[in-house]
């Protein structure tokens, strides 16, 4: 069964500090991995997408890495801001299947940035 | 929220009542999706539609129904048969219904349904 596990479940950091969120997956055959940011009470917004051949991708202060061998990804946030407070969701796509099993969503990491 | 609107934002329902959640998109996307989000869990797919007048069940379709009569609209009805309907419901769309694994999904702002 395809699974996506994220850690930690929640994290509190001080404004200006860096942090790293983890995502481990067992999705096969692998197509791509996305990180989404979800503000409280809102829909998720895509941050990055990485395919099998990509090791790292940046979007401003967000940098995602992918190790397809160990099936792990991380999202690094640099110089955190109060607006970074949100849930971060890792989503892994399988190469084939119907929509019911093609996308597997992690449970998310809830990040709180304090002043 | 990328041109996808959901209404209402908050919805309260008495047990035994059916309720319909609205989802509209002006992105000219072929595919639309309904997800349910519960605290600490990943999004779970309820129904999806790759093209107008066609839709398929997702992982947790029991107690829900949908229609796709227009490209822009994909309403979700939560029926009284759904045993635990209190949740946050998210609608999404993507451009190409035939490229489910590679197309980015754009999400609406969500509807929080509470059953009293």
C-alpha cells in the first residue's frame, strides 16, 4: 500500500530561525513529489514539485530535496517568518493507476513561527 | 486559491439531513476533485471527474454523491448515509484529466462542515 509519512507532526521555532521538515514515502512506481503549504482554514498551495531525476528545487526561502534511493524528501525553510506558520503537506504521485490511488498525501507537519 | 471557489465556508447540518457543497472553477480545467481532510490525516479522495458528465469514486465515496453537468461546477452532496460527515472538505481542479500524476492540482479555500 502506498504511504507517505511526515515528521515531525508539529514544530515551533523562533522567527528568523531555519527548520527542516521530513517526508518518507513508499509509493511505487514513483512519478513525482510535491510540497504544499496550507494556511489554517484554507486550501493547500503548491510550493515545489520534483521528479525522479531532480535532487533539489528551491522556491524563495523554501528548498526541497529528494533522495529517490532512500525514498526521502525534506523541505528546508530558511530565515523563517511569521507568515510561514502553516501546515506543510508532502504529496507523492505514482506513475500509473486511477486517481483514487495515484496521489498519496502525507498527514502534514504543522509549523508555528513565534516572534 | 487559483480561481476555485467553494461555498459556504462554514456549514452546519442536523443529523439526517442531506447538504450540498458548491465548487466552481474558472480555470477551464478538465479535471475536478473532492477531498476530505480530518485532523492529523492526509487528504482522502472522495470523488473525481476527469471530464464533463463523467465521474469516478475515490477511496471514501460511501455516503457522498456528485454531479458534473458543467465543466466549471462539481457539487458534492453529503447524504445522511455518511456516518461521520464532520470534516473539512476541499475541492481541487487540474488542467488535464488524462495526466493525473503530473498535473498540479489547485485547491479551493475549503468548506468546514459540522454536524450537530
